[in-house]
């Protein structure tokens, strides 16, 4: 049974979320209620981050209604279960819609139950608690740079500019990592102030700056506006979201004017408020948008005009019981967590409710059947595709072979020139040609360049062209052979002529020598005759 002290603490909160100056869409989602506040920073592409953070907010939203009936430890268990249910829903949706593969989200949520704060946290979004003027960071980033800080490899200052400062090591989503959140319970004090923020804010503002704004700006809305605006001016390139929550002390718990507010939803989750209104069974509104600066009188006047316009366009959605009466009831979508109508007519999406758990189980069974059917269909389609591909390849092979048999070429068979039917190649070891006619012409008798061409194959479109070319080669071969023979005979005749000329020259020389000898002999005789006469 809760104590009077615990009943006298109430939560009053607000949130502001802005897309920032760089991103094209806001992947943050936030919730600010009377019992629950939460910030979820989505990741995973243009659509994936939006979807993941929205699913997480919807999974946690039922705590806004259900925590009033729980004790502290039951609420802590419920928050952990809800975070794990969000994880399962995100993974399931990513498997069914491949364009969402790799999506995920951080979760940082705080609930006020029986005078205690219950904190659930996973990822690198942060929760700060301002108590008695002192700021305490109540969460530890599940990031790579925080791991480096914890192990003493880098300092807090170095972490701000580390190239891997955005790498998270634990997060909900389509990843093979531990999705269980950190759970903490802490005694609540009157005037406690919480700041829940995405890393688009905490990544650029120093803790000292955050402490100063939380301490000096009493108005919740103005405090959230200033923190988000300062983060953007400091150069944040990410979506920026802040949730401010204050513990309020009510002196008379039975008073009719107890603190009350309509829960606010910011960022991506505000695009469709109906599921959240149905989950908590009360009206919800979109969060205020970020105002421009108001340093000058003109700017302050413009800001007042803008605030009036925002109040006029702020969107509020009633739960399904009211929408049904007004004819605005539509099929609720809670981001993969089924909405179950209880026997008393109340709608619930609490994953701890037995009826919701059964509905989730049925949904999982249905998805498994659909998934198995898809796998079977996919395998059948793959098998049919393979068969079709094999048939196509076989058809192409047969067609190619039939075409090849319309071709002819001159090649070499057993050392002789031959006419082949087909093409001079093979397919997977299968020869696509065979000799049909042999010419009887020895390839060794041909010039070397002809032999080379025959080795490669001289291709023709029909048999007649191949025969004609073969005859031409034979004729040219005979001509070359005859020419070679004629050249040999000419060379032989030339040699014979040279020999006869040499013999003639030799006989002439012999005759001349004989004549010379006779001349000398006659001269000798004449001398002797003369000498005899004298004697």
C-alpha cells in the first residue's frame, strides 16, 4: 500500500524535438506524460530510424496508464519487458520489410512510481537528474568512445571529437547484440528535475551548460526550448530532442486541482497519435515546435505570434472510445504490438497483459507460417529458375551445335590437308567438328605460313567454298612444286655449261703448250744443222 508521501509526488513534463539543420527527417521520438517520460533516438536510414523509435515509444506508452497500479519492482520489470517487446517488434518488422533492415533505436525512459524513479536505458541517449542544484548523469553511454573512456584510453574531452563517437555498442533493433536495458531505481525527491535528451544535444553542450540552464530556467517549456536551440547554435548536425520532467509536491492529495497535463509526443512518433491515444486510453497531443530566437523586441513579438499560431495548430487526438462516437475511429496501428479489446470494452497494448501476450503469440505463429510459406515459394521459384536456366543453356548448346554443323573449314588430319564440317573449337571438351574429305596433300610440302593457317583452320560458310579453296591450294602447291623443279633444272644446266667451258679452256691451253714445244724442237734442229755444216 503506497504511503501518503509517495502519493503526494506528481510528474509534470514537456518535450521539444527538432529535425536540426542537416538531416532531412527527424528520427528521434519522445513522450512526456504524467507518469512516464522517454526519449528514443532512431537509426538505420531515412525510414528505418523513424519506424524504430516510434515502435519503442508505443511499446512503452502503456506504462503511462498501468504504473498507477504497480509497485516499484513490478514497474521495473514491466519497463524491461516493454523494451524487449519493442526489440522483438523492430526485428520482426525489419525481417518482413527488407528496406528497414539494420534499423534500431536507443531508449531512455523514466517513470515515477510510489515516490521512486524507475529508469530504463540502452544506447547513447542520456538522462540527467538535477537535485539541489547539482547535476548528475544517471546513464552511461553504451558507445565505443565510452568504452575507451572507461578503459582509460581517452579522456571525456577527447571523446567529443573522436571519429567513432557515434558508434553504439548496445541498442534495440536488427542487430546481434544484447537488447536488455539497464534498470535503476532511485528515491524521488520533491523538486527533482530530469533532462532526457538525444546525443544531438548532449554531444555538443557541456554538462556545465546543461546544469546552468536547468537550474536557472524554471519554466519547463522555455527550458526545453533553450536547450534545443543552444545545441543547434553550437553546431549540432543531428536531430535534437529534449524532455524536461519535474517532480511536483501536492500538499493535499485529495484536492481537485492536482497537477494534470495532456501527454505530449514529439518527433517521428507524433506523425500518428491515434495508436498512442488508444494505448493509454486518453487524449495525447503533439509536442510544441522549436521557436526561433527572441533577443530583440521585434523577435520577441514575432515569437509571441508564433506561439499563438502553434497553440492553434497543435494536434490533439482522442482515444478510440471517443473517436468511435465522433465517427473518426480507424484501425489502430501500434507498430507491431497488437491492440486487444478487453471484455469491458477497454483497448490495451500492454505486452504484460495475458490477452496481449496471446495475441502476440498468435501474430508470431502467423508470421512464422507466412515466413515458411515464403521460404517454400522462394525455393520453388529458385528451383524453377535453375531448371529454366538449364533448359536455356541446353537449347543454346543445341542451337550452337546445329549452327556449327553448317560451317566448314580447311584443317589438318593425319598430316594431310582435309575439309572439316563444323568449327575449329570445342565446348567443355566436346569437339564441334569432324573431317569429311581428305585432299591427299601433305601439309609438310606446303610453305610454313600455309601450315600455320591450316593449323588454326580456314573457315567457310559452305562445303563448295571449302572445296574450291582446297583445289586452289593444291594448284598453287603444284605450281610452287613445278617452279621449284624448274629452278632446280635451270641450276643444273647452268652448272653443266660452266663445266664444259672449263674443259674447253683446258684443251686450248694444252694445244698451245704443244705448239710451243714443237717450235722449240725445230729451232734446236736448225741450229744443229747449221753447226754440222760448219764442221
